[in-house]
C-alpha cells in the first residue's frame, strides 16, 4: 500500500521545513510514499526550502498564484497529483515520527475492533499532540517537546500525556472507538488525517467554494461519512503540532460564515444541531437529542389539547400578525394562528403540516438555526414540545426565535404532568433579550 502525504502551506517556510525534515527516512521505505507540497502563493522562501528536500524524499512541489485563502483548492491539487492509495493530509508545522506513514497505512489495512472496519473504507484520524489553537502558543510549548527529535518526544508525550490534543475528551468518552460516535466526521480536522483515495474521489474531494478559513475539512468529512466511510483513531499515527500565529477574530467570523454555508449546502437537523453546538460538543448533544426524540413519540397532537377557549386565545393573539410556529406538529397550530410559516423536527409531521397548510412555508428543522431573515416575522410561537431539549439546543431555539421575530411567545404546559391531562393552556410574551439563565429557568415556568 503506497501513500501520498499532502501538505498545503502559505508563507511558513520555517515550520514546513520542520515537517519535511520529520518525513525523511520513514520506515515504510522511500519507494512507498511521496510528499506533495502545495504552495498557496507564498512570498517567502518556501520554494527554496521545499526544493532542498528533493534528494531526500520523493517530492512534488506545486505553486498556485496567491488569490486569497484557497486551501481547499490546494488539497485538491495535491489529490490530482497523488499516486498513493492512501492520502495523508498533514498541516505544515507538524513534526512526525519515523513510523508515521506506515502507521497510517497499517490503520487502513487492519481492523480497529469496530464491527465492519476490516472491510470498510476508512478515514484515519491521527492523534495530534499540542493541537489547541486557542491555548498553545510558541511561548507555551512545554520543555518536554523537542521538534528536532520527534520520535523521543512522542514517546515521552505518550507516557506523560502532556501537551494533549484538544479532542482527547471526546476520544476518551468512547475509549478511542470514534466510529461509535453518532457523528465522527466532526473530528475530521486535516491537521493529521488519512483517507483512502477511492472514497475521497467518490465524495468529491474538498469544496473549493470555501475561500476563507475554516469548515472546509469538516464539510468534506461529512460527505465521506455519508458515503459510508468508517472513522477510526490512530494514536500510533501521531504527530506534534507547532503552534503558530492566527488572526483569531477574523477566523471566528470566517468560521461562522462557513458554518452557515455548510448548513445551507446540507440543510437537515443534524447540521442544525452542529450549528448550535460546534464540533466538540455536537456528539453529546446529538445523543441527547436522539433520546429526546424517542420520548416525544407519545405526545398527542395539539388538536387534542388546544381547543375551545385556548384556541380562541391563540387566534386572537397571533392571527392578526405575520407569525411562525416552532414545533408546529401536524400543522393544526398553523391553522389556528393563521401562520405564514412553521418549523417541525419530525419528517412525517412536517409532511402532514405542508399538506394541511399548503400556503404556509413548513420547514423540517428543530428551530436552532433557520434561513429566515432578521425580524422577518412579527411573532414567533414556540410550542411546548421544546421542553426536555438539551439546554444548549433550547437556548439556541429561543435565540433564533428572537432573531427572526419581533415578539416571542411560549406555548407551554406544566412539567411532570402528562400532556393528555392538561386543562389550562396560555401563552406568555417572553419579550426580547432572554439570557441563558432565563432560558434555563423556562423549565420551571408553568404556562
């Protein structure tokens, strides 16, 4: 099994030299791997540094003109030029041991202990010591780390567990068997990952429309997951990350913008939860949400609960204004409130709501993130089925309601009481500016 190591870089000649030095004399044998450096338009001496390694490793250097941040295109250019069955994506500034390439290849050949892994095409996440961009800086590198001797350093880091990967807590939750996670693609950070070439081509490689920092790797990982790739963690295919300067504020803005693009490209409840949670918390929130959905099976329709005087109250309050209902179930509430739009998380109920209310825009979402404009509605009614949602998701739902509507109403019911026993139904104007503490206190409000 041959491998191609693909390294995009931009104006980081010092740390790309560190990475290339560690890739010399890999134990897999020079004939079994190649290194492809894709230069995204560097103006420093990157070309000279890279070309100085041509006699030491099988090396391809490709330069693309500087037209802004084009790392997705850079990786795709590397894929086009790659000959290996296994594509290893590595950041410049990573120092790896002499068994790094062979460890990635071995992980693709062997079963990880997860059912079906031996036959399935795999994505291998290599452990990254020191990867925590918000915490580590060049000045905070511990004395134990020697980037000029990665093999010794890796042994010491494995022994002491210093300088950990920011994703370690997620790995430990599933005893490193990351394919047990509901969404292992959230760990597909191209700092150190490998993919079998065949499934990468089937998935369509990286989306070159991402032209600012962030998310392009996760979006690719999501498509690999949809194609049936099995995700495994390899601590043997580990490396050490050299922290480098980042434009933190610019990156945060770019990351949020690209997350929205990701969601718009794949509009579904999974990605909606990802928008509300982020990659490190998503798997836990997703499991909580799946449990929540199971508990909703026996909830009766609002057509059984909101009748008579209660229906009149709702109609009087909301029917005179352009409104949207979160948790509209089969669409009964849309008719009562004469709503312009509705959000329903259950696919079958959303379908029924559309059939019952052909003039309303019914979307299959939870309500944490929508595509509606700011203050597009005069009112948003959040139905009581939101009770029981994980707090982060509930908070996201209320904040999104506040964003898209001038007034937010909560249609609730007493907690710890069977919905079929409710006798009183009211709506309460929550107003704007709800804090997270106030969102949490919703669990104690009897409406």
